[in-house]
């Protein structure tokens, strides 16, 4: 028993996954029991399926990994239901098992894999195509191994749940709850990444600000709930209008930000951190500006009213990444947006 415990201890220390733990345990179990096949299963009672996850086969009997059989027909279920751990005469004990008959199992032993609260996860089993006695010591080791595997699976599940919870918390921390778009923090982090990439590749960074003209009037007329519906639809339309490499986010209120990689700046296009005045980078900025503005034009269903909307004011700048900080980049885009807003207001006044 001491060599088994020493090997078990070594396996536990080395294992980084259920598979890395289980395979040496199946080898040890085969040595202790003398059975041809040892294997670990998982069970899905709702789907009435038992699935062989890992198996060790050294004789005529072959229990293939990946094998799935109806749970209701398995020896494991029969053994659990009867409180029987082992038999050396399967044909006499459970003659109605089609799975056992097809596989040719004569000797069988198993122990359940359960969580601390009793939930059945699977079974740890040994089987042979020949009849042979299963020693009490082998049953004790099987119970020990099943307990070890159950604890490891629970720990692995807990780690996975914690990792998922952390990912969700991070997503919440970086997401605007109303629109589902990235929030200020996410935008500025992505802007820093874009800046680093642009510095490396010699490219520009596109930054835009979207301001919803007339939003206060919409809120006052239709109420805050419909105002939120309007913001959500604006967010959806903007997200559909940009490239996959771009990001749309909401700073707050009725202000949205667009960021993305831009073309290389022509020599002399702009001073570090300033807006380009010509070249491909400028054309890319105007293109994004036009697409985003056009996306916001149209009818918006607010309750029973289909509201015609003339579109938002959008200003996009192509910036040299040298010396560029996120706040300054947004400020420059905001200044461009206000130029557009004043021009639109002037045009409406003339007409």
C-alpha cells in the first residue's frame, strides 16, 4: 500500500489537469486489480449517457475512449442501484446488460465519482473479459482513487468558475451597461494599444467623437426610457457602420467615440499628436466620419412614434501617434466634431 500512496502523492503533485491525474491512476489501478481495462467515465443522467473519458487497456477486452452508452443500460448504474461494488460473474449477476454482453465483460468493479454534496459526476471502473476475484484491497484503492479524482474535478471546476467570474467582472468593468458598447476605460485602453501599434508600424490613429444633436429634446418629449431606446439604436447602427478593426464606445450621456487604425501619415502630414491635413490618413478620417454620420440618419421607433432623425454630428481626426495621450486625442476629435456641429447649424439657419 505504501508504494501506491507514494505514487499517488507524486501524481497529485505533478497533475495539472484531470487527464494528467487520471492516466497514472488507471495504470496503478490495473496493477493492483490485475484487470485488463481500467477507465474513468462521466455521466449525463438527463441525456441518459455515460461517456468513457480515459481508458487503459492491456488485454483482450478493449474499452475505447470516447465510447458512449445509454446510462440506464450500464453496469455502473446497476452496481450503484444495488450497492454492489464488484462481481466476477457479470453474466450471472446482470444478464440483461446489452453493453456488458457486447463488450464481453465478465469481471467488473466500480466506484462512483461524487462531489462533496453527493452529485454524481462519473465512475472509476475496472473490467476484464475473464472471471477473476477482486481483492478487498483493490476495492479500497478504487474508493481512494475515486475520491481523489472527485476532489480534483471539483477543484478544476471551481477554478474554471472563478476564471469565468473574473472574465465577467472584467467585461462589466469595460462595458457600458445601457448600450453594451465599450466604456471610457475600455476605449482609452484600446487607444493606448492602437498608439503603440501605430508607433511601431509608422501609421496614424483614427479618433472620432459622435454627438447626438437634439437628444435633450428627444428625452424631454418622449421620456428617458425612450431616450435610452434611442441611444441603444444609435449604438447598434454605429457598430454596424465601422470596420471590424475599429471600436465604437460610449463615453456617457449622448457622446460616443470611434477609434481605429489609420493609414501611414505622409511626410509632413502633421506634427506629433496633431491632426493630418492631407493624404491617405485624412481620407480615411473623412470616410469614417461620413459613414458614422450616415449611419445615424433615419427613423427611430420610440414607442408608437417613428421619429425621423437628421443624424448626429461626427468629427474624426487622423493623428500622429507620437506624443499622443488618450485624453488629448479625444479632445482633438471633439474639436473637429464641434466644427461639424457649427457648420450644420449654420446650414440649417441659412435654409
